[in-house]
C-alpha cells in the first residue's frame, strides 16, 4: 500500500479543480444516460425513486382525503377508483420506491466508496439495472393510465385472473423491476466479496455493508420466485393453464404461498438497509464505536435467513392447515429477536457518547421510536389467537407503515441527510432540516397511531366506505397524513434548496471514520487518488474538528487506530 | 359491578379503546392475550425510549463535554437482552397457539350454519332450511360456520366475536364461536343492536359494502325465529311450498314424480295418481284391497307408512311424526301431489 500522508488522505486540494468532481467531470445528457459511474447511477436512481415516492404519496393523500367521510368525500372517486388508488399506492411504493430506495440509490453511491473502490464489480450491469427500473416504471404507468389496475399490490387470485383491468402490464412491470433488483443485489454481493481492500476483513466492514450484503442475498434468492409467480399469473390469464383458477381445478391459496415466499423476504429487503444506515448514524453522531458490532452483523444475516421461513404468517386465516399456521407463528417470533438486539445495541451506543443532534441523528432517534412501535406491534400479529382478529384490519396497515415508513423511509431520509454533503458537496440548513424532521415525526404518528386503534376495533383494510363509528380515527389519520405530506415535501425541499445556496461541504463534516469520508465532497470521478488506509470503521479517536475546514480531519499525530475498535 | 378493582378498571379502559365489546367466549381469551402483549410492549417501549431520551439529554454535545470511553461490547449484557425477549416471545407464542387451536376445532354438536360468499353479498343457510342475508344466532350455543365462496376470495369476519376465516372458492373452510350475549330480545329485529360482519379479504368493486349484520337471540327465541324464517308455507302458494318440502324432506329420494316405476325408487311414483284407485296390502292382512288416493290416504301414509303398503313394494318408509312434518306441511305436500300430472 502506498504511504499515506494526511493531506492526500483528505483530498482538500482537489476540491477547487472542477475535473476532479464526478458531477462536473463531463457534461451533456449522454454523459449521464450512458454513464458507468456508480455515483451518477446512484443519483439517477435517487431522482427516479423520489419521483415514484411523490406519485405514491399523492395517491396516499387522495385515499386519506376520500376517507374523511364514511361514504367518501369526493364524488369523482368511485368505489372502483378508490380500489385503483390503493392498488397503485401500494404497488408504486413497494416496487418502484421502497425496494430500490436504500440499496439502489444510497447503496450504489456509498458502497464502492466504503470499500475504497473505484466502482461496483459490474458497472454495466449496474446501469442495466437502472434502465430495467425505468422500463418497469413505464409498465406501471401504462397500467395506471390505461385500464387502472385494481387487484391490490398483492395480485391475489382468483380476482386477479378475472378482473378486466391491466394486470398483465403491471405484472410485466413488477417482473422487470425484479430483475433490476436482482442485478443490484448480485453486483453488491460480488463487490463485497471481491473488492474489499487489504485490511478490511469481514468484521472490519462498516455495518451498512453487512446490511446491504444481507439484503443482496435476499434479492438474489427470493426475487426469482416473484418472477416465476407473476409469469404463472400471466399464463393463467392468457392461456388458462388452471394452476391458480379454482374453476379449472387450480388452487388460489397456492398463489399466496408463492407470492409471500418472495414478498415476506422482500420486507427485509426493505428494512435491512434502513437498519444498516441506523448503525452508521448512531455511531457517528454519538461519536462512539457501535455497541455490539458482532451481534449486529450476525443479526443482519440471521434476519436474512430466518426471513425466508416465515411467509405463512400472512396466511393464518387463508385456509392453510392449523399445523402450518402454528409452525409459521413460531418461526415468526424467532425473527423478532435479531431486530430487538439491534435496537438495544443502538441505544447502548449512545452511552457516554458526545451526541450531536444534527438532522440525521434526529431521524435516527425518530427511527428508534417508530421502529420500536412497528416491531413490537408485530408481536400481536405473530401470535395466532390475536392475529385472527387483527388480520386484514387497519392494525396491520398501521404496523407495516410503522416498520416500512417509520423505519425504512425515516432511515433513508436520515441517511440521505447524512451522505448529502458527500453526494453533492453542499451543506443544508440544519435548522430547517430539524424542523421538518419534527413535522414528519408528528405527522407520521398522527397518521398511523389512530389506525392501530380502529384496526383492533375491527375496521377492515382496503375499504372505500366504512361504518360511521370509525370516522373519528379516519379523520385524525387524514389530518396526520396532510401534516406528514408537508413534512416530507419540506424535508426534500431543504435538501434541494441547499444545492443552490448551500455552504460548501468539507470532506468529512460529521467526523465519520468510514472510507467514503476520506475523499473530497463530492468525490472525484475516480473516487480515490490513492488507496485509502483501512482502519476500524467506528474508531473516532484520531478525528479532530478543524474550524478552518468546517469539518473533521484526521490528526496525523494521533495514535494508530486501535485493533479493538469493536 | 361493585367488585371492580383498580386493575379491572384499567383493563376496561384499555378494552374500550382498543376493542369492540367482547361478544363471544373467545373474545375474553383473545383480549387477554392482547392485553398481556400490550403491557409487555409498553414496558419495553418505555424502557427503550426512556434510555434513549436520557442518553440524548445527558450526553448531548455541548462545550466542555466529550465522549468517554466505555466498552464497545459486553457479551453477558447482550446475551441477557437476547435471551429474555426470546423467553417472553416464547410465552406469547404458546398462548397464541393454544388459543388458536381452540378457535379451529368446533365441538361435535355445534349448530352448523352454511355461509355462502359471493360478490358482494353474504347468505346464510340454517339446518332447518331457512336462508337469510343477515346472520342470526342463538346465544350460548356453539355455532359452526361452514364457508364457501362462489367466485373470488372473501373473508368472514365478526369483530365482536374475534373470529375471521377466508372463504376460498373450490374448498370448504370453517370457523366457530359461542356468542355470549344477545343483541336484544324478540323475534323481530326491532330493538336489536346487531354486530358487524365484514368481508375482510379484498374482493373487487363493492368489497367495502360486503357487510352484514349479526343478530343474537335467546335460544328459545332463536328457535322461534328460525321456525318462522323457514316457514315459507305462509308466504308461497301451497303447491309450490309442497314442492320445496318434497325436496327438502327427502320424499324425492324414494318417490318418482316422473312415473318411473323401476326399483331405483323404493316407493311408488306419485304423479298422476291423485283420485285414482290402487292396490294396497293393509297391515296384518295378506290380501290386497283397493283404496282411493285422497287426502286422508296420503296423510295416513305419511304418519303411519306401514298401514297400507302398495302392492309390490316393501315397507321401509320413515315414520313422519308431527315433529318431522307438521299438519300444515302435510297439507302443502297434498297440494303438490294434486298438481302432479301423469307423464305422457
């Protein structure tokens, strides 16, 4: 390894050189459209994903406003229209937004930098993955503007066989998006396995990498099952092969098994990267090594593997045998333990720290609050006797929004605030960042907490109209959703505005010890001029704040990173 | 209600926030488990958030404060907080699954109601033949719901009973409950405060309107209601009502109405016979005699089938006592038999 001197390690000198920056190294549409640079692909994903998030969010607000009145608020939203709205909200949020959110946008940008590499293992496959995402999104838009899909994002048979809406366009979209996800996962597995620099052993990897790695395993193993299932569904509709259609001797419950065999592991595709971000944020902003590194790393792998064995808990009242329901319930509880361990470890990391309540840390603390509620309410659903009552009610809706939105999306936005200075080289307004974090937090709880209550009171999900006694909870939820919408738009606006008037970001504004902070902000096209020195990812002893730079620099006189960093 | 303690009061408050009233014998168990998990979760949630808040305030970055070294892992602490939650979720699993098995196995003597789900309506068929679109149940008796779907997936959900089961096309599913309180008194639904029955599995356009009401009666009143509901004799022309009874009471299995004299039918054909004479062998006799098929002959043949056996047939018909077939029903069947013409 080349000798590392302090000022090549933090490439301050190159910040002024426009050619050293990946954003400015080349210009023109094609330089982006045909780029193989993981950072540009990550940025393109980020833009696309936020487009999908915005669309899904608008659909959600329409749903919530419609539910202000028991018989519906707007006359232009018919029963059919409502069913289409919730289907598209779910499908867009799941397939276009949350599955690719952290891995494809932040993971693409950060992962190669974290391993000190120039790019991912297969840059062309990475670009192909992005274009598959775009094509998948186009198919979804076709389903949206032509006949309007109304099956729910779950495509349950036999309804999805007989509905007149464009199921085939949507399943093609989901099929293509599946390959996009597989390509990303495969890329990351190979990158982590083969491209780690000398000195970065498995247990010296940042925990974000562990999380992305565990996610990638699920993406590669589970997603093909979704592809096959959706192809079978298409074959059922077009060729009437009679595998799911009961009128031809098929079994509609088989579809649910196939579907959830992918879609349950898929919820870990969604949450694991969020947990990875959390491990980074909690450590950096507490200025303490992560507590219980090994347990957190193993728990990611445990979640990835156990996640494959619990799909039947979506089907406790579907008609599957009581024996399989009991087994799936038991396995479901086993997967709750690794998540609990992570939460305890994150909180313990704060002990005796020096906690910087910057915006990303505010999101991280929100995550702990919301994810704890989301995780704990899973216990009610994993227990068979209570699930019989709560299944397919708003309790479930609230539970998975607390995990998926309160967990993944909050971690995603927190991670975005954390890496934003690295990605675009600008600092955002810290005050407004925190304000909108608070608005999101309040709006989120107001939206989804009342849904727990109305769910346990018996309000079924996917209802366009409802019994009047549930109106109070629906109205609270709608007010919350509007607040949440304002908060989210504000949070994104703070970031976008910073692009125009943000203070120039130093290489390492937060004092983080992972490798991506050793290159300039934004990184040069080739990421690292010299191979960076690999230390412990959570050892902050040598990093000192330098007011002149506005960020942290490694003290050249500090003792070398200790080996017992975790 | 004089013996409500503070704890009971507390759980009643929690119940009214989170649950509809408990109206089946399962509901108490389900809510009990729910409350157990609820307080457990509350404990851990408060613990986590209190620790987080305390640390965030105590160790907040400020001039003069810096991080202090502390161990970055602690095996025994980490094993403790892995093992204790594992034990607790084991307990939750155990109660969840024993409660669930109780909900799956209906007692042998349960009153069975057939539930038919189709887009977007429920219909219920009772053992006495009554059919309704709202659900009526006897209080205090186990009731089994045998579910079928005519088209897509539906789900039979009564929140007040805490039961739910999908209706799957092409197979039977079932669930059961013992309603533990009536919704009101009287056979008529006036004055009842019924429970909701929802379709809980998305089934297309009018999914949210696939609802029904559940009425629970005193057992005696339920009998009366079911009798009245099944009593289509009052409402239909006698011949039509008789045709329904002829099917439903099983007459059709042994008596042809198309003139089929083969041994496929144990009894003689009954069409075109009204007012004609036939050869019968009276009980205790061995010589045939002629008898006219009229009202009294039919009535006698139903109440005492062995009294006169048509020549060439074996005695073997069920004795229809008044509890199996009452006089009004016999009158309707007679009207039906009168209407049956000879096959060309």
